[in-house]
C-alpha cells in the first residue's frame, strides 16, 4: 500500500468507519481523504493533481497515518491539523483561533456581488467594503483579491483572530487595500460609510451548539454562539447598518439555520434570501432603503429583548 490512490482509499474507509463528521471544507470521506493525502504530498488542493499512481515515501506514509489517527481520535477539522484551508479559490492559514472557512458567500465574492452591488468610488477612485466579524480574514482577503476596485475594512473583536487575518492578508498581497480593526462590532469604526457590509457572524444558539458534532466544538465558541437563540449579534448588525451604509449600499449576512427564527422575529422585514449554485442557504440581502424603512421594527425587537 504505497500509491497515493491506495492511501486515499484506505483513509476514506477508515474515516467512514470512525463516523467522522464532514463539513469543514469537504462533505464526504473521499474528498477529505484526498485533502489529507494531497497535503502530505505537498500537492495543490485546486483539483489539478492527477498523479494518483505516485509512490509515497516511508516518511510520507508515516505522515498520512499520523494525520489520519489524529483526525479520528481528536475529531478536529482537518484544516486545524494541516494548518490550511481553501476558500474562494484561494489558500488560507487557519488555526483553532478562527473558524474554518466554508461560507457560500464565496460565490458572491467571485461575481463581485453582482447584480446587487453598485460601488460609489471615493476621491481615490475606490469603493469601500466592510467585513464584519472577519475571523481569519478569509472573506476580507478574498474580496480584496476578486474585487480590485474596493478597499476592505476587516473587523473582529478577537485579537488572536486578527493575527491570523493579518497573515492571510499579507499572503495574498492585499495589505494596501485591507485594514484590520479590533472592535466590538461597529464601536471603533468612526463615521465611515460603506458600499457593502458583509458578515458571517456568530449565529448559533447555545442549545444548538451543545448538540453539534465534536468537530464544531474544536472551533472557537465565540465565532459560533450568539445568545440563546443565535440572533443577538445579527440584530445588532441590522440595527447599526442603516447608519453605516451609503444610500446605494447593501447588507449581506449569513445566518444559517437561524434564518427561520429571524423571519419569525421580524416578519415585516423584506429579507431577500439568496440561492447558490454550489449549495448553501441562510444568507439574506437588504438594501439601504429597506434597512431604513424597517429600522424602527428592529430597534423595537432589540428593546423588548433587553427586558426579557
């Protein structure tokens, strides 16, 4: 058992037998096993590798066994074991200080949020975008790479996460158009207004988090849990966004499985729920005028929740 193909098959069988959860970059044992073997080979993860008959050296075989054992025993996402993840066609550094990137927002980034985004250039000729709750900076860096006409403010409350984000922004040579800001949501942003606010914030309730597979418990809880119903941070973003967007601006937020709870809580808000060719859901879009019109309803809900 020395070829890459044979090791791929073996790893996939062992992963299936162990009952691992897949959802941090892959959704099945075969693809996860391929990722593991390609990492050991030092091969690209972009689907271009074809030499599956290549023989692994003794050291490479030991490395495959080691990573496979850790994946099964520790139940950590493979990205944490390799230190790498792929998102939006780009490679990123990841550690347990940040979530593993996996958002459907990647589809919107590569199409520059067309047809909804209408950038209004500033005096420097560039638009301005905010990535709220940036974590490891994957969304921010990907936007800077795929949207050369904008500058990006990347905000997070976690200094540890922002250190990883800094590495990723430097890795993709977009430091001149990405500014990292340590802030509790909008509190440290001044008076800047944006063409686009995009966010993949914490949106999981404490009860749901407790029932998630072990792989999710390896991720930082601060990046996943948002109060009892998962909506605490989302509501704060909805409340602040009308004052942070330009008049032609849009807000795009991922809320995952909390989507129905948000609809029930704010039935008057005209959320546009987006569809994705490559799967995924729970992402809404609202325009500036819509946010302004429904702001009173959002504020009312926030005030009511304070009294509970």
